[in-house]
């Protein structure tokens, strides 16, 4: 199989020999578009066949290829729709009680993951309460200093265990073992007890061909019409973060979730290798999470008297990403412009009240650094995390908030933006060297470049004023603003390099350089005059 995959990759197409072996490939030839086609389903390996064994003679599990039907007149509901089709088809072919959900860019890294998850489900005392077991999301292609802060170390190593202690982690969309009945909308009952033996007695008598044909209807476009699929059954629709919403609904039906983080990660995936990929991913997350918070699915509304208050509060960490963009933009823009204009916003350095600001600033950063180092990071990795924290709040989360507002006003419709994980050799090489990748024009890059230049102009312009009035000790009034503005300039060094010093294809486009310079100078001119 490895040779087949490698040969297919080199050819860039399916060979004629393999096409003849699997009729599913031939069906794609008759398809006009991948967005408009009938259901394509083939049982590649039938686990009931005694001849289906590996090279060691061990029986192979059933393997099914499914491409659900798609038609222009039917909404396919993105990942949630695909998952629901898989749930229905698998219920017809195997109907096993446990479902493992893994994203297409992830793979199993621990052969004991299935056994570990089953230990929770089959626990004699508490196993019947467990709705799903969530493994951490981990990546195999992270650089030493995690240039785009993609590791999610603090989230997976500290926040998710906190979730677990408050009532159970949220469902993060991958690396998760589900009890099939919970995805079917079943509510937890104290008298519920799983009869594991009944699953082993179940057998399907139909031939492989008959099973394929009868299962296709379950993946058709009109199957879900006038049903509870996407509402009370299966994964939830109308959300860019269907996983979080689905997990919350499962917990509100009384089920408990478990977070299991073994030393050897259960599953590994691929992290974004460019800045734009990372920003787009967080834009989708922030938009979807905030939509949950601002709807009837808000943890405080949906979870009222159903899940503990501490778990409701835990869920609010991520839905409130989007609004934090406004406060961050304020701190990035207003203090710098006021410094340029000569307006002091913070207590002067000799004022005792300055201690409160200094305490919060340095203690919070020191705590953040400690978290990063504790969970295996580096100082440079922490600094990259601070940079990406700033970039995401001023672009991804701001656009996520803007998207939500525009959708509510009816100007745009919901979309599901897939994060591209495929990169060419040059991009991969720059990523491994931890060189920030720009290369393309994007409104996000325009904002980042404008804010970077704005702070540079304000810093040097304000500093000139302070140096000119050095004898009057005016610097005491602006000490905190000098610190803030100086840090913003320092943290944006990769932006300045991309604008003025780098000449490779991954630098910022000339158009963005012109636009950001004009916008920054205009803002400074308005502040001064």
C-alpha cells in the first residue's frame, strides 16, 4: 500500500490498474463536479471476509470509502454534514457502539489509544456516564520556537485539564472517541447501563454489493429533510465550530466527557505553515465561537441548570475571543497616538498608582512565560506566542467579530473556510527556518503593516518630543506609553523586515507597503492636527 501511495503521488493521478480494482474511482470519471455528484460508496475491505487479513495473517477491519451526494440546491453543511452522513452509513454497515473522529490531516500516533478510551467507557462505576473521550490536539511539524504559536500547549496542557475538572472538556473536532448513542441524541439516564455483549452478537447477512447499495440512500441529499439531523441528532449545523456546539449539547443532555492526555500523544496532525493560514484558522474559530455565545446556544442559556456554572464559565473562554479584538486595538492605537500628540494616559513614574500598572503588566507576562517554559517551550517561543497573540487579536478576532455583525445584518452568509495545510518546498523550508511567511495580499496583512508603521512613527515622533524636553522631566509622564509603544515596535520587527528589507517572494507585497504607509501617516496627521 505504501508503494501504491508513493507511485500515485508521483504520477499525480490514479493508475489504470488501481482504477479497475476499485469501482469507486471509475464513478468519479462520470462526475461533472465534486460539488454536484451522486453518492459514491464502496466497501474496500469487508471485515466479515475471512480472507481479509494483513501480511501477518491478522484480520483486517472493515474499510469503507464514502463520498456523500452533493447537489447545488441542497446545503451540504460542510464538515458537520459529512460527519452525519458517515454516522448513518456506519450504523448500517457496522453499527459499532464507539465512533472515533479524526481530521483528515491527522493520524494515529499511539496504538493504545483505542484501548485507553475503551477503559473509560467500560469502567464499571462511572463508564456509563461517559459520552465522549477527548484526546489533545497535537502536531508533528512544529518548529523549535513555534513561529506561528500553533502548538496549543497551554490550551491542551492546562486549560483542557481545567475543563475536565470543571465537568468535562469540550469536543474539539478531532481525536475524539464518541459513544454512538450520544451522537444520536440520546439523553443520559441514571438507570442507563451499556450491554456490550449485544454488539458482539449483531451480524449483517447481506452481501457486500447489497450492503453498498442499501447504504447509499443514507448519504443522499434529501435524507435529512424533515428530520432532526443537525438539530438534535448528530453534529450541529449552522456553526463554523460545530464540534464545540455539539459537545456542549451532549453535556447538556447529562453525559460526561473525559480528557485524556497520555505521555505519547494519541494523534498527530499538521499545523499551519504560513502566517495567513494561521490567521484564517483563528478567524473561523473566533467567528463560530462568538456566534454560539450570542445565540440561544450560549453556555449560560443552553447550560442553565444542566451543567455546572463553573463549566459554563469554562466554555466562555473561547467565545469571547472576538470582542477582545476591540480592547486590543484600543491599546495598540490610542496610547501611541496620544504619545505622539503629547497626551499622557497613565500615571507618571513617580506616582504610587503606577505600581498597579507595573504589577499587572510584569506579573501577567512573567506568569505567561512560566507557563510556556513549564510546558516545554522556549523563551523565543514565548515571544513568538506574544506576537501571534497580538496579530490574531488585531486581525483574526476583529474580522471574526465583523463577520458576525455583517451576517446578523444580512450582508453576508455563513461560510466554512478550510485551512490549507499543503505547502511547497520553498514555503516548508522557510517555515523550518522560522522565517515568517507573507507573500500574498490580504486585508489582514494591511492591518498588521499599518499598525506596525503607526507605532513606529508614534514611537520615534514621541521620543523626539521627550528628548527635546528632557530637562523638564516630561519623560516621567510618558514612561508607560514609551514602554508600551516600544514593545509594539519591537514585537513587529518581522513586519518591518517584510516591508523594507526582505527581497524574497515571501515578503510583503509592494501594494501593502504603499497602503499601510499612507494609512499610518494619515492617522498620525489626524492625531497631530
